[in-house]
C-alpha cells in the first residue's frame, strides 16, 4: 500500500506519518511508501520528520510542492500511484486569518479543489481533515455530524468551504472521500504559535503567558483537547471503516476552560498566576467548541490518551527536553 500525505511536515501531518511508519496498528496494511507533499512553509520549518528520525526510512519520500498546483499531485500519482490520500495541508492559525485571509482562501479551498480534481479517478480513498471550528460556538450540548455549519472566523470559513468542495466531488465526480472534524489537537511538534506550545515554551524561558482576558470573560473560553496520536489513530481508523461520503467528529472528550489549562501549566512549572499576561480577546473568539464522538465510538474506536493532566505534564517535559527543536522557531 502507498499513501500520499499532504502537509506532512506540519504538526498533525508529521505525527500521522510517524504513526503510519512506526505503529503496530498500521503494520497489517503493508505500507510500502509514504509520500509527503508539503510546500515547506513556516509551519513546516521545524523539520519534524528529520527530528523524529524518519527521513532515513526507505519508505519515506518528501516532495516539496504546492497542493494548489495540480501538476504537483499529478506527478506523484504518475510516479507512485498512491492508494490513499490524507489531506492535512492547510493554513490553520486563526489570528493569521484575521489579519490576511488570502493564503487561507488559496490553500484551504483552491488547494483542496486541485487535489480532489487530480485524485478523483486515481485514489481508493481520500480522507479530508477538517476541524470542529466549522460548527462555530455552542453554549450547551455538543454538535453532531449533521449539525449545520456556522463558522465565525476566516480560517473556519475556508475549512467549511473546503468540505463543500469535497462533497461536490464525492457526489458528482466519484471522489471516494470521507471527512474528519477534529477537536483542538495537542502534542509534540506543534508550532509554538498555538496556546499550549506557546505557553509552555514561554514558561521554559521564564516569560509570562498571554492569556485572552476581560472582566466579563477571564479566560473562560472552552476547548476540547485531543491528543494528536489519538487523532492520527482515529483518522486511520475512519479511513478503513467509513463509507464514502461519511463525516466523523473526533472529539478529545476533555473540555477545559483556557484558564484551567493555563493553571495546569503554571502548576507544572511551579509558578503562580503572576505569570499570566492578560491580553484582549481577539475578534470572533468563539466561546465554546464541543462535538459529539458517539458516531466514531459506534464504529468501534477507542482512545488511548484521555488522562489530560498526565498527558499535559508529559508534553511540558517534552518541550523542556527539546529546546533545539522549538528554540529556532520561537525566533
């Protein structure tokens, strides 16, 4: 079996490639080749695959290219004939999308369309990686896969539009696609712009953490935290079990407020709340994301990383032990 992974140099993509090449759960698939199509933008500059030691694996191939260029993926199909395609490639930082949405429109929508066009008659399964943010915020309860999409920031809007592209190619052009919508991922090799790696690396350096705060909302925004390995496991599981056109939520089953997560980090480093630097809430700062995982669990999937306190402490230790990876990225 040959697998094409787009955006495989980024946080989730690189962890997924490691899962494919090293996990006992993927051995029966007989993976012969993993091709990583990645543009090597800023989010891929950590050289995650190399730091993991996977670049020496003879099954691994890096192709530097743009998913918006149909010839890049066409060349891969003509040379390697991949059986499966996992599309992780995306612009994903909400703050960046608020300042300039043009890279998000291009990569997340046009890039998805170009991939779908090339893969429609050439791949056995196309797995498109989306996000829980396409639903928008919810005060009570949890969104299910059939809930209406109501994205509230440019990043989420482009991800919702990309899903529309996938569904159109699935229904009218025979693309054998499924979509996953993941909760907030955390884990090693996450670029230090997102909350956990930013806060952790700041605390390693003895610097304060910039928590969004107001008198009415002192860090009370709620996120559901999903360990990246469980996300990778669920994505692979869905690729084997789901039917074409299916959509699956992948929650973390670990909802916490941002202040709770911050206090967890402060406790690990033995410092007090004087290390919190209160900052203004960004525009379109959704209050709570929450998705139901009942459909995924009914498929038979089981989590391995549900002890959030233990996992976050392990993550802090990982960043403490790997400044050579994140130090240059912070600069």
